[in-house]
């Protein structure tokens, strides 16, 4: 299975205020809600791992001298793609802020984006791990001829993958990945994604 970093789309929400304190308060009220916590943050990066497996993505190995014919199915292709949606704040107008406050706002935005892009990179790392886990799976099937045995093995492998990697399981792993990254970075605070509201 091939891991891929898929789309990273961006959404903006408008904030306003004549001071950084006012803007920060507004972000705390209307910013994106963290799916792993009960509070809102200035930015977010929601992720998903999309699995795609086609009919030609299977490899088959026939066990010698077995009756009925026995075949082992594994994956030789398919994709595990990490997709992300980054939500960021955008000032409705820059005119209300002093030059020094505006400089701090722009610095803050850069750091928030660094943090959210880090989430997207971490989701890709998760896709790499999941692709390896798919590659490690195999299943056997038997039949009166090789083709029938291959189809039985493919079905058994598909059933195993469906049980091992449910939609809920993949979603839970993305959430846990986000939680671990936020813990490591203190929700971006260790990366400088904190607005200095003392600047006026």
C-alpha cells in the first residue's frame, strides 16, 4: 500500500477588534472547536485517512501441492491518503491595530499555521504507519481451481481489512494522533502560536 499526502485545504473565519485582547477574546468565542477538548482555539487542522483498494491491488501466492488449491492473498498496491482541512483566523480589517500590534498579529498567524501544518504532516506519518499495517495482512482461500482460490483469498483479505480498519477505528486513530501532537506542542504554545495581548 502506498501512503500519500492528499489535499490540505484551508478555511478562514473573520475576527475583528481594535486591540489584540479583543481579537483574542473573539477567537476564544468563535474559533474552531477542538474535537478532543471542550474549548475553542485560534486554528484547527482536521484530518482523515482515506483508504482506496482496487481489484488489481492484490497479490496471490499459491501454496505448492495443496488440495484443494490454496492461495494466500496480500496487498501489492492501494493507497492510504491523509487529507486535512486547516481553519485559520483572518482579520476583517487591519486598520484598527497599531503597527506594533499588527506586527504581532502577523507573527502569531505564521506560528499558528506552522502548528496546523504540523498536524497535517503528522496525519501523513499516520498514513505511512497504516499503509505498513495493511501490507502486513494476509489471508488464505481455497478452491477447485486457482482462480476460485484467488477470489476466496481476496474476499477473506477484504473481510479481514474491513474488521481491522473500520471507519470508526481510522477516525479514532486520527483523533489520537491529533491529541498526541497537541500534547507535545502544548496546542502550538511551544511553537510560538500564542498571541501577546499585552501589545497595544
